[in-house]
C-alpha cells in the first residue's frame, strides 16, 4: 500500500520504492511532520521521531515540533505557512485534523497548472481535511506520491466555512521541517541574459530566501531551491528539491531556528498578497513539488526532468520530436518585409531547418518597440499578403510557420490603448511607469482575457501557424485593477496569473496542434507553471555560447532539455560581442531544443555546409537530445569556470553524446580526463568525435571502449602542448558513443 494509515499511531505514511513521507496527527489535532527522505518500512509507528515529549508546541524553546502546516501566534515561533485574519482581526487558528481520504492517482487542481498522471497506478494521493471551529476555516491538504519518482507533491485549498469574511495573507504551498541545518542552500539566480546561475551558500541561523514581487517568477530568482549536504556531489549524497508550479510572485525560504532545525517554505509571496474569502468561498494554492535524492544533484534533476517532461508538459507536443527552427529576431530585428523573410526561409529550408519563426514587428505599425502592442493585426506595409499569405508561401517552401506574440502587453501608441485605456494596469490619478515603452494589460479582468482570446484566435485561425512564441517583456508596476474593489486589491497579482493561465488554457485547447514556446525577455518566466502549457521556453536572450553554458547548466538542475530553447546566433554575439566558433555554438545549442537565430542568407559557402551538417547531426540524434537522460559532468561554476562537460544518454544506455567545452584555452594542458556517467558498465562503446578534427585527442578517444572504462577512467583530453596551442579559445568537442 503506497499510502498507509495507522489509526493507532494516527500516522499517514506515503511511500514508494525509494522514499517515505510520514505525517502524524498530534495530540492536539495539528498535523505533525515525522519524516521525508529515505524509505522506511510501512508497518511501524514513527511517533518517536523528531518530536521528543510532546508539549503541544508551546514555547518550550528546546523542543521544536516538526509541523506540516504551522500557524503564527500559537507557540511555534518560526515562520508560518498559513495566516488568516478572522472577523475579530486576530490571526489565531487552531487547525485540527478532521478526516482524510486516500485515493489512487492524482486528482487535478481546479484552475492552476499541476503535474498529473495518465493511469491511476502512477501515483497515490491523500487528502487531509483540517478545520478551525471559531472561524470556520477549512483546509484541504493534498499530498501525492509518485510510484516511480522520489517526489511528493503538495497543494492546498482553503475554504471559508464560517459566516464572516476571512482574509488570507500567507498561504504557503509547502512547509517542510528538517531536523538539522547542516545544509547548503542552492538557488538559481541572475538577471536578463544571465538567468539561472547556480548560487550556493551554507544555511545560517535566521531566514534566507529568494522570491519575486514583480508579477512574474522572474529571471532574478527561479521558483526553485535545493538543500544539499556539503559532501553531496552530482551523483552521491543527499539533496532536497523544492519547486513551485507557479508563474507569479513567489517566496522560497529556509528558516533556521536557534535549535538548528530548518523550516523550508514555498508558495505565493505573502508580500502584497491578501485574499478575501467570503463565506462559502475557497482558494486553491499552487502545487509544490518536493523531491528527495540520495544520488546527488544528478538524481534530483533526473526526477524533475522525467516528471516535468512527461507529467507536467501536456498535449500534442509533449512527446513529439520538436522541429529545428530559425527565428528572424537577431537576423533582422524590426527591419523586414515579405521578400526578405521568404529569402531567409528559402535559405533555411536548404539548410535543413523545419520551422520558420517570424518574431516581433509583424503587426500594427511596429518599426521599433515604441508602438502597436495590443494591435494583433498584420502590418500590410511589410506583409501585403497578410500572415496567411506569408504562412502559405513559407509552407510552400516546405517549412512550417511560427509567429511571435506578446499578449499581455499594450503600447500607449496603439488602437487598443486608445479604445481601452483602462485595460492597462495602473492606479487612477497616478503615473503609470513604462518599461520598454509598454504597459501591462490587466489580465485579472475576464473581459481583457476574452478580448485577447478572440483577437489571437483570429490570427491563429486564419493562417497556417504551427508554432507560437508567447513573449512577456516587462514586469508589473503600480499593481491595481479597476475590476476589483478596494478591499480586494491584494488579490490582483494572483488573479493576473490566473488570467494568463486562462488565456493559455483556452488558446492551447483551441489550437491543439500548435507548438507553444514561452518567453519573457528570454528566461524571465521559465517556470513549471508555464511548462504546463508551453512545453518549451526560450531559455535566455543571451545567445553567446560561453554564457549559455552557465545558463543551460543552471536551468538543467530542474528543467529537462526538451524545455530549453537553444539557438545558434551570429558573431560577434549580440549580447557579449564575443567571437566563438560556429561549431562551438552548435555544440552548446544541441543540448536543448535546437535552432538558429540569425540571417541564414549571410553564411559563407563554408559556413553553409557546416550548418547543413549540424542540422543533420541534430536530427540524427534528436530523440537523444530531447528525451535522453542529461548528465552534468564538469561545472562551469566550479574551479576557474573555464571548463564545462555534460552528456546525454539514451534510456537503454546504448547511445550517448558528450559535450566538452573550454572557454579560455590554457597552455600546456595537463592529462585531463572526463569521467562519464550513466553508461552500461558491461557494454562496449564505439567512441567517435564529431565533427572530426583528426588530431591527437580524437585519435586517443576514437576507440571501442568499455562502459566501465569510460566511467572509471574517462575520455582522454591530454594533448601535446604544441597541438593544444593551436586550439584557441572557446573550443568544444562532441563525442558520440554507440554500443557495439
Ligand atoms: C524579447 C524576446 C526576444 C525577442 C524580442 C522581440 O526580448 O526575448 O527573443 O522576441 O523580445 O521584441
């Protein structure tokens, strides 16, 4: 039984083949937390774990009690998971266990994106009901354990079962108490063009957190944290992961108390959040995805990759091979007409590209970024035949056609703004701060979402559009909705995201064959909430191969390669001015959903041939790159940061591609070896370098070698110093392994 209930011990035990999560109903009715981690046997009580003699979590400072849903003001002096102000203005709750039920499978959330199962046998769920009698507050906590993954998801619904309005000011999706604080906190942080860099620090007493209050999850911090032991590596040791299926304001926090216990909480950011629950009303909170691995960070990533690729992403494109695309943005920016686009499309087709994407600038009168957002009507000056005309011509060339949109935005210079100035977010009588010369539409208002659904359906329905890049290029200022009364303005940010999800849900349902890629100035909203609708995300506006190593490495802690858009761009790179070899740019972008972001008519004959070979190589290994197991080997965040290596292995371990990268070249290289992982130790692999360079490194590795040998000894990168002196900076090598 994957979820057991022991009435004597009043204990709920979720388990699968690798992990256990144990909850106990405490003597005062509150939910205590006993264990999340290695598998425990099911027939026992764990009431002795972690609680000591129970004192009802009064202020016995030496006796912190591990809780599932801590409330402030009742003797637990750590950060709360749930705060509700009652009619008397107090925020005291005595939430007591009422009942629970165990169900096979995983019931979906009502309005929010979430992970799912396709067969009931894939997971089991326990729903626990708690209630506070004086206020009538009812809480339904749902925990799901997946059969084959070291993962427990948790979500919550809060209902007002009383007779007076309640105000919810803090409602964390996850709250996990750990018995010590000997952990290092990992976060994925950065900014535009350097998103999701791995940042680590040891936990210290007090609160340490990341989050967002900008209306989107943001590129500053991803809605993910992990805790690892100091000794944990990529393939050994303990690590916990916390990931939130949400795209708006969030908080992820570790609070270390004086006794050295750690409370991790994650959910919608309490800052700026206040939700009014009228009698009978309920609010669903986002799903948190908790993972535990004793197989290192790699084990953690394996679990998230499988879950997010197979059971968060959905729809036609979840498992379909994703097309090799070309996007015109860096190739033309706003300066194009139909002839130019068709010339680029024809050149792309000859290279092997499968999908031509027209980026920003096709609508209204948009010759730069000062105008026309909101007017999703083709600009006939540039495209006299309309989008349908262009799409038909692109398809006639043998390519699919894709289109950029930025639904949530409006330019002040637009017809939409002239017609509906009140649809732009802002506080009447106050300045509306512009960013990139644009304002944000009030997605919390159903009429705005309805309008966008109609306008965009019109565009997508009239033309052969196979792909949509949904961009979002600024964050929210002056948060306020004319659609909400004064005492409900605290609901605005969450309602905004609900509106975004509603539009995504309606468009993806109306156009099930369209592949959606989300984007927010690159990776400004790369989160599990978005992946539930759009199976891939434009990872970063930074197309520089060296920068991408860090970005893609960090992103891969949580997100699978099938979710990471990765393109080869022209040099000098538009974000860094760096000149990297074309081969290196491809060798980095292969590890993702591959494409190009440039003007293909500008290639030399030699470059053209190289690109033809690159695309053919990617197509030949597409299944491996998009659905294989990604294994990180050498981190760009460690040592001098110049070396990176990673690989991807097929599920049957018969095929693998290894990427090895060097930023600045070093004279007199040492006898460097890259030990591989995830191969079949008893298999023999033919190792081939791609493309061939014919040099000593290629000769040293192009052998049939055992999987054990490749994992214990590794690829041999030693080179004679005069040979290595000719490699130059920013080189990459790919090794292709085939079991023989
Ligand atoms: C954002 C995106 C880019 C491009 C531009 C267009 O910056 O991230 O890829 O689409 O907008 O304005």
